[in-house]
C-alpha cells in the first residue's frame, strides 16, 4: 500500500508541475488573456515557448530515467546510465560533424542536427551490437566496457573537430553538448512522443523479465526467459528512445543515474512499479531543473545540463562513498 501511495504522489506532483511550470518565468502571463488571444505576446510565450518546453522536459526526463532503470537492471550495476552504450557519444559526434560541415538547416520541418544526432546514436548502437554479439547473447560487463570505450573514442574525435573548427562553430558545439531544452513550438515534442509511446509500453510489458534478469542471466534462463532475444530487444528499444531524446536536447546528464537509484531504494526492484515511478520522477526532476535554468538566470537561458550536473555530481559522490554499485 505504501508503494502505491508513493507512486500516486509522484503522479500528482508531476501533474502539478506540468500545470504550474509554464506560468513561471521572467515574463508574467495572464492566462485569461493568453487563452482569449493566442497570438498575443502572452499567448505566444505561453503556448509556443513555455508549454512545449515543459512538455519536452517531461518527455526527456521520463525517457532518461526509464533508460537508466532498464540499463541498471540489465548490467546489474546501479551506476549504469542511459548513455552507457554510447548513444549520446555517437549523437554528439554526429552533431559536431554536422555543425563543422555547416549542415544546420531544415529538412522539411526537422533540423539537420536532429537527423544527424539520431543517426549517430543508432549507428553507435548497431556498431556495439555487432562487436559484442555472440551465440550466447551479451555479457553485460563486456558490453558496458565496450560502450565506455566507444564513448572515449567518440570524445577524442569530438575534441579533434573542436580543434579544427572556427570559434563560432566551437561555441555552437559546446552549447549543444551542454544539454538544453531550448525550443519554440511543438516540433521536438512531436519527435520524442512517438518513440516514448512505442518504447515505454514495451518495457512495461517486459517488467517481469526485467525482474528476473536483475538477478542474472542464468537465473532468468532457468525461469523461462529467452535471455538472448530479451537482452537484445531491450537494449535496442532503450537505445532508440535515448538517441531520440539526445537528438533534440543534447546529452543531459545524471537524470538517468539519480532517479532509478532513488526509486529503487524507495519502492524496491519490482519493475512493475519501478518503471512508471521512474517515468514520473524523471519528468519531475527535469521540469524542476529546467524551470530553474530558464527563470533564475534570466535574461540568460542556462543549459539545463548544468543544473542537473550540479545536483547529480554530489549524488554521484555519495554513491562512491556508499560503494553500493552492483546488485546483490
């Protein structure tokens, strides 16, 4: 009963933040005037700037937290993050290449940087998949190490591109890699929603298998789980979702580390509750951080990745102190 109450409170708090956050900012909004005249200054600020940004913050925060929860179970390591397999590294490398080549326009209504980021993240995923695939499936420890190694290689390539780029290009690259939710209109929201609506129900459907896999692949196999295909499908689905989020927001750190760890400590390791709780808690954290980023530092728009790093850094150190990295 206590766990259900906690989940209900998370849903309630998330709905409250979704309702309140669009009103918070350097420009005061009269919602009655905004509703009566959506083309007024207040209407544009509310409906085309703040509301889509809050919705995007929820979707990205929920997705990152969801990815972290799944990866922590698959790798049986509470320090695993949604970026463990290098999706963010591949996306970041692709974006800095696009900026260096001057490919920053629109394809239809979608920015080229989004297309490059999504493509780069998925290419890294499939590269890792073919490197690590064997007849017995995946060895989680080896997969984790391979993902980290690919991340380092991508970081080296990104630094090289920084070195050969102009000052203006480098500034654009750095801003993107800080992670931000700067958006006008619902273009980015409509990019993330389809991925989220496909991946989350699938992960929820696989909650029972995740419960078994968190005890180890051998244990799961004895309970009837097809370990090889389940691991593969979970890794692909989560990586597609994370690549989609990174393509629109850049790499926003620590959300996928903090939230699943806290929720697991609060509600236990049953993924039937852990996954939905992570969705709402991740949305809450990123909405809160983004509200701080766009309100407290006005007129500057601070990248939200800085705020999550300020919060997540001390928490990461706390985990190091506790030394409770691996699942028992």
